C-alpha cells in the first residue's frame, strides 16, 4: 500500500475522479537534462483545488492570428536535405503532422544567395560584368531547380499548406553601385528601382508556375548591413519606403499579386527603421507587416511597436543557434523564453529560426564565403542519419500543436525567472498552452486556470518546457 501511495505522489499531473473523463489536457514535456524530449506524459485533469503558481488563460481576450512556425530553407539546408540518403524521412519529420513529426508550417527562402550557400552565390539575373538587362531577358530560376525547388515540392507534397517567406540578400550585381553581390548599395535611380520591382514579380510568377506560392516577401535581408565577404546590400529606410510606394506596391496591385510585403527584416535594436518606412500612408497601404531578427536589442521591441501601430503585423524571421552555445538546457530555455513564447507574446504572427538543416561542419558552404561559419541547424544531417538539436524541441513545442489560423489568447506569466506562458486556440477549437520554467535551479508547481476550472501540474523541472493540449 505504501509503495502505491508513493507512486501516485510522484506523478506530475494529479488525477481526480470526475464526471467527465474527457476534461483533461494532454501533456508533452521536454526537460533541460534531456531525460524527456517531447515525452507524452500522463494527462492533467480538472481538480477541485490548486496550489503553487496560477497560470491563467482568458479566452475572451483574443490577440493575433498565427501564420506559422518554422525555419529557413537556405541553399545549404536544401543541399544537405536533398543529398541525404534519408531525405524522405527528414522531410516527413520536418513537415509532417503525424505524432512523431515537427509540423513546420512556414519556411523562409533566400532568393538565390545568402551566407549559407553550398554552391557559388547567385541571383536570378546574373550577367557579365559591365552589362545591364533592364528588360530582364536573362532572368532565370534554373539554379534553384537543382535541389532547392525539388525540396520545396517534396515538402509541399507532405504539407500542402506550407507557407513561404522569400528574402533577397542582394540584388543582381549589375543593379548595385559596386557591381558585386557582396556589400554595396542599390543604384538609386528610377529605372533601376522599376526593374527591381519587375524582378520580384518575375520571381513570384516563376515560382507560381512551379506550383509554389510565395506567401510573403521581405525586400532586403538586414538592410543596415554591408559586408564584403558574403552577399549583402544596404537599403535605407527612405529607399525602402519609396520602392514600396512608387514601384513594388503599385506593380503588385496592377498584376494582382497578393504576396504580403514585409518591411525591415533586421534587429530589434533598430525599430526606428520600420517606423520611418511606414510613416508615409501611401507606403503603408501596401505593407502587411514588419520582420524582425533577434541578434541585438530588446526582445519586446515588436510589442512596443505594436503598441504604436497595432494594425501592422509582426513577424519574427531569424535567429540562429551555433557552437557558441552547445548546452541543451541553456538553448531550450533561451529559445522558449525569448523566441517562441517571447515573440508570440509580443504579437508575432510567425516565428522562424535560421537554417532548418545543416551538416556537422555548419554547412556545406562554399570556400571563402563569410558570414556565419558556426551556425547550427534545427537538425544536423550527416551520412545516413540526422540529429535533432535543442532548437528542434524548442520549435516543436509550438509547431506541432499551434497550427496556422490559431489565435493567441491572453495569459499571464509569473516572473522573468519563474514561469513564462503563451496560449492559443486552433481553428478546430483545440486549446494549446505552453509553459516554460526558465529557472536554473527550482522546479515549479502550478495550476492551469482556464474556463473557471483548475488543472494541477506539479514539479516542472528547471529549464524545461511543457505543452498542454485539449
């Protein structure tokens, strides 16, 4: 008898006899010590009393609609997936919606080149130096057909509703003042801007002809950055504003293109930039949102921005893990607290990590290409197997359960170092509540307080995350 009592006491979710046996939340747990990784635990049922912290959810306070969760399919990521002997298994794992799949619903696609290229960086209109092509007669997406487009098509066959955000790291070299993909500025002239708008349209239409819809578009990755060792290009806020207002926006409207235009696509620290871009109403009418990176600044910057311009969507488009931090608990804690919970609480409609897959050498990557040389993918692919990294599990606690079209519900949080929360309701009525315990030394006991009921959960370990689904 004593052993039975002890066993029951050790179960995190306390069971009570209730009239409705279905009044329970399914529980999925990942612990910082890696003893549990998306482990399906005993369900939590409604209780008559509660103890510990209160995690409350208010269904009446509905916030932003979620577009999706995922990561970037860089050239390197597509290459390593396409050439893997277990490609089909990888793609099913990443994009499937089965019990053992990640459920990625949104990817970011570099338009030809980035700092993670397995082949020589390219754009869709590369021509000999000294020439111009204002008619875009040499435009071609053929280089994407080698392995990028095939991987996207296979992903779409698994998840036909997969959304894609496209981003250029550089305009074609002939459109830049330094005639190079690396660094420099766009030639600030009307005919160049008008041709560049046509370039985006041709890209969207070429992909559409392949059966691939581009859901959203950012105009320039990290427009405040210029580097001479990998594809980059500066684009001032004034230039981005005028480009949208005078060229791209009207052309999209004329061609009946519904791809969302997102501005900025750079760090939290420079929120002045998107404010300036959309300060002009003639520009703002074409803009669906702001894309953010998380490499500098305060993680709540999108929330502050939303407070000023609540009719502009927030999208989190990039953060990378890497060899600078290989501690599973540390990564899981940071990514859940700052990125997945942190960004959705700050109104993000999508949350995307950097590379969805890389090899064990942080690539493959062409020689002498600068940028990130120690980035880590969501998965690491080598030979005929792949490893799921800490980023995989941080992403999974939302991507597996929070589906496109879900609406965030207002929820509380205890404190910076105790409990962080985010709650959602899917279009099918499923409720998802994600709770992170970022504390490095203390377990957390709490009740989920929702729908005038209490669901008790005991001893969420330090640096761990749990998702409740009902």
